[in-house]
C-alpha cells in the first residue's frame, strides 16, 4: 500500500544495512504503543471521524455490491452499454497515460534542464488543472474545442472530447513526480558515464531513463487512477452519449439517479478495485526506489 | 610526457580560475595537485578529462592532442569526490559499464554470438577488478548497500576497468572520515605500485600529498607555485606560500623557518644568534613547544623533543639564543606574509 | 550534464510550450475573454443574481467547514503518525491516501448508501435525531471533506519527519507540557506546510463537483453550489452566467496557485 510514511525521506540517509533491516522488521513484530492518554484520545476521535467519513461508506459500497454475489457483477458488466463505458474509460485512460508519460517527461525535462524566458510562468500553469474546478475545466476546453472554436475544430460530444478532458486533468501528475527527481540527479553521474565512453544517447538510455523510470511509473499510475475515475470535466464536454462518450463514472451516476444503487455499487466497487491495484503497484515502485537509496 | 598542459586559461565570467597554466606530468607516476580551496585544482582536472572546456591553451594525453576531443574519446578514468555511482546498477554492473559501452555500445542484440563472447570477457574482467579493490563479495549489491569507502573503491574499479591512459581523482577521499581516509590512501599507493597507470589526484590535505605522491604540483590562485618531489618541496620550498602550505612555519631574524629547524641554547654559542626569553612552554606528548619572545619583539615558535628540552634546561622566563640549524629550509619573509590557506 | 543539440532542445521546448498552451493556457484565456465580451456589466449582473450569490455563499460555507475539519484532523493524524507508535499505524497511513484515488461519483454513492434518510445504514437513525445528512449541508461538507482529506497530511508529514523530534524533546526536558510543546515548538516549524496544505484543500473544496452533486440533490437556491450552478446555467442556455461564474472560480483557483507559488520556497526552507 502506498502511504505517506513510505516516502523515501523517512529512510535515514546513512543507516547501516543492519539498522535498516531492524527498523523494517519492527512494525511487524508486535508494535509497542507509545501513545499517551491525550494522544490516545486524539487518535480515538480521529479514527471515529475517519471511519464515519471514509471506511464505513466505502465498506457500504463493497457490501451492497456483494449482496448480489458474482451474478450481480456479471449482469452489470454484461450490459452492453456498461461494457462500452468500461472499455471506453480504460482505453482512454491508457491512451492519456501514455501521452502523459511522453509529454509529461518532456515538460519536466524542459522545466529542469532548459532555460528560456517565461519558464517560470510555464511552471505555474502546469498546476492549473490541479486548482481548477473540474466542471470549469470542461467549460474551458469547450471554449477552444467546442461549437464556437476559434480553431475551427468541433470535438465536443466526440471521443476526442474525452481524451482532451482526461489529458487536461491528468497533465500535472507525471510532470510533478518526474521534475523533483530530475532536479536531484547528480550531474557527476552523467559525467562519470561520459568519461567511461558513453555518448549522449547512451547516457540518456542507460543512466537517465532508468533513474527516472520509477518516478515516471508513479506519475503514470496516478494519472491512470485519476483518468479512470474522472467525472466533472466530462459533464459538459463529452455529452455523455451512450456507447460513444459515456464513461464509467457517468454510468454509475445514471444507476444512482435511477435508484438502482445495487448496480451502481457493483460498478463502483470494480472501480475501487482498480484504484486499489494502482495504489499497491505505486507502493511497490516506491519501495524499490527506497531500497536503491 | 604523459599529460602536457600548455597555456590553459579558464574564466568563469570575469573570474579567472586558471591563468596561462602550464604543467607536464610524466607517465606512470602518481602526482598530487595540492592547494587551498578555490585554487583551481578541480577546474584543471576537469579540463584534462574533457568535462570542461578551456578558453585557451592545449592539453595532450600520451602524445595525442586532446584539446578538441570530447570526454568520451579521451580515454581517461575519472573518480569523483561524491562517488557518482550509478544507483540503479549493482556493483558488478557499475564496474562493467564502461566495458559494455566499449564492447558494443549497448546496441548489439542480446542473442548475438559476439555479444555472448563479450559477456564472458567482461565478466572475467569485472571479477578481476573487484578482486583488486577487495569488493568481490559485494558484486551483486546495490551501491546504497555499501559504505562510503566501499563505494569509492567501486568507483575506482569502474574507472580502471576500461584501462584508461590516465586516472584522474578529484579529492577521492574527501567525503570519508579521517581513519578510512588514511587507510584508503595507503591502499591507493599500493594499488598504484601494482597497476602503474599515470595518476593525478587532487587534495588539499598536505599530509596526504606528502605521504602518497611521487610528485606534487602546488596550485594557488590559478597558478603553479612549485612542482617537485615531496622531499624537495618540503626541504626547498620555492616561496613562503609553499613553505607555509606544507607545514608549520615560524619567523626568526627576518627568515621563515620550520619550528623544529631552530637550534636553542642557554649560552650564545654561534655568531648571529638571536636573543630572547622563553614566554611559554607547552608539552604535547613527546615534544615540547616553546614560545620565545626575542629582543626585537618577534614571537618565535620552537619545537624540540622532551629529552632535548631537558638537556638544554628550558624553563619559562630563562634567556635563550636562537639560530636556524645548518641546512634548514629557509625563505626570506616578505614584509606582508601571504596567508597560507 | 547531457547537453542536447540545439534543434532537439528547441523541439522539446516547443512541444512542452505548445502542449500546455493548447491544452490549458489558451482555453482558460478564452473563458476569461468570454466573460468580458459583454463588458463588465455581465459580471456585475451575475454577482447580483440571487441564485449565483446564494450558490457562492453556500460554496464558501461548505468549503470553510471542510477545510477547518480537514485542518484539525490532518494535523492531528500527521503528528500521531510521525511521533507515536501504535498498532495499525502502517495500515492507517496507507488508507489515508485512499480518497485521492476514489472517483467523486463513488464518494457520493458511498455516503448515500450510509447516510440517506430512508434506506441508509445510519441515515434513519440520524434523521430520527433530527440530523439530515443527505440532500443537506452536512452531506455536502462530508463529501468535500472526503475528497480533500489527504492534502494537509501529505504536506505536513514530510516536514515533521524532516525536523525530527530533538527540539520537542528539548522543550519537554525544560518542563513544557505536551500542549505547550506543540504550540510553541511543533506548530511554528510546520506552519508553512500547514498553510500550504490548507490552500490546496481550499482549492479542491471550492471546486468539488461530482460527489457534491450526488449528496446535495442539487436543489436550486438551497443545495446548489457554484460548480453545480455552472453546469445548470450552461445547460439552460444561460451561458453568460455560466462563463462569469466560471471566471470567478478560475480567479480563486489562480489566486490559490499564486499563494502556493509564493509559499513553496518558504515551506522548503
Ligand atoms: N561553474 C563555475 N562557475 C563559476 N565559477 C566557478 C565554477 N567552477 C569553479 N568556479 C570558480 O573557480 C575557482 C576554482 O574552482 P575549483 O573548483 O577548481 O577549485 P578547487 O581548487 O578544486 O577547490 P576545492 O579544493 O574547494 O575543491 C573557484 O573560485 C570557483 O568559485
Ligand atoms: Mg575541487
């Protein structure tokens, strides 16, 4: 599982191999509690709130979905319209993630290694999709790619609209995970490779890319998870046309609005499972990097 | 001559880091570049390696003009102060890196027969080198699982693997603690006696340079102050800077002398001896340090052994006469002595 | 350092700038332009429109509550996770990040299943006690809390880890109690990380759409937030109002970004 605590910063930088092994084993072998009375009370209240807000509701989704057994899942997924939504969502999410892997890495590279006028502005604009309300993101894209497009394209209510919306909301993920890693790379490592005879291409391929790969993978996972669950930016832009531009989130919403919470829960739990898989994958990647030090 | 540096000038903006710099370094030797921080040692080394370009001048390595060659083609091994390990590769893969680049540029497909032959050859060579730097049992570890000293030995093996014409080390032991540092420099000396590759290493620790190097180049402010064997530099320093940088100095009678090169006695035996009184006596282990206040108002530091001090009968407040011993290294003191780093 | 040849460098630079320009800068610019094509009048009309003003007030209220709750919860959990050992700590720290990867629609559904007044697990009990959650502000606050939950924690935890507990122990040894230590030692050193997390949470809270849409019932004039209003107005062909409201939301989120851009170097220090 990914966790705020597995960030590499937690590892003591100069821990001896023995010390590190011990540190890693300790949580498993009967963790002792160092809570005081006050902090235990704080933890208790926080846990009650966390359960009421997150744990119990998510459990409710899984439980409601489970009531109908496997048949429920099968019948929900067998529905042509739902299946079309699933394939569209997964396909578009993969496409956009691939796009982000390439363009996001290029943007991170340009932000770190290039120097030009206006770079600081570019750096700030990258964060706009994080800060902008999703519904506004849809409206914003509609103004350039919709009916009155100054470009003369009319992509609203087409599959392109889905690609655009997902690309918009997921843009920062790869950039923001790769950028700090690229900044931290030591220049002398590249120089060492050069003095051993490696040319530019070889250094890129055998030194830089492998060092960036974990960050790229982490960014890709985040962007895939976000793309697969996106809703707000698609509402105005894609038109939610069944079989064409309807994504899974919209499908879930339709089930909810029709009062069919059981089907909604079944489909939602499939999405939860995908999210979970992504989180686990992310954590595995992070741990490999932490080991590398 | 293995490395010839002629007329190298390097500027960073207005700042001149190297000023018309000339030096010839003979083949097969272990040379130390010694000097205070900011003197231009790293800059010189990086220019020799092709990692930086000079603004003027030329560099030739083993008779080949290397001035225009990129780092990839210079055939030099470079060892960095902070190791510059490839973190994602195991120790063995780190060492194999340069060999693989040379064998097939990483481009030959894995199934090619030639590549298998290369593989076997490279594996053998890597094993040899890991043996040489005593890291055989760590071959499959990642660099993060090594200590600093082990990482630096790995970096050295990696640089040596490609059999470079010259080996350049930029403060290779600078990031290590004093004890490991001392071990490693003795080990480097022995390694050099075994491998005999022309080696240049940068240090600002004079003890390290005196102990390990065949020859020392003292660099200050982008210029050469003196070149010579450790003995020569210690015994015949060219100027006050070199003298001050290589050991303690004190000033007697307008001359710079080493404190252990001063003869001290209770009676005026020699003509020209300077008269003074012992102001302080300090015992440190086997030696005695005396501070003598001369009649001209100079404060002279004298070092002698305990036995010697007792024989002379030194005590605080007694009157003594000082003369530099015959054959001592002396340098005329300039009115304003330059700071010695 | 790998230096790219000039054409390649220019190519990459153009790709980066072009992509960001066509995907973000130009479209956002167009919405701003649309807002002002009718002159400042439209903006003024929009602001005085009662449904818009009401939606903005509701959004501000919901976001404020959500940010406050997440602030207290986030700082508490961060300190607990970094400074204390307790069983289940690893699992908890893993679960904290979960809300970031859950679809807003699933969030809405999850809250609906537990808190709706007729069939929810706790809903009828809560309504019996006079607390309506779904289709009312408590539900909207909860949905907003859910989606912004990890943001404060993700900022504060690394800083707490980084500063270590030496200073806190020193304060304890000088006789400071737990509360005093927290107020006078811990809080000042995590201050900027907290502010940073709050700004991020605020941006996220103001912009939440999907989850709020489901739990609010989207009742005009009562549970319609600014983002819901944008959708409704756009679909009712009142596009000018939609654009003007969007412009306000863009303004706020850009303000958040600017604040963050200023804070980031300070937080790093
Ligand atoms: N990239 C650079 N840009 C600007 N000035 C530089 C650069 N590299 C080195 N200098 C300057 O050139 C001078 C010589 O630097 P150099 O690194 O060669 O010193 P050094 O003798 O290796 O010192 P040290 O023992 O501290 O490593 C210094 O004053 C330094 O500030
Ligand atoms: Mg240096």
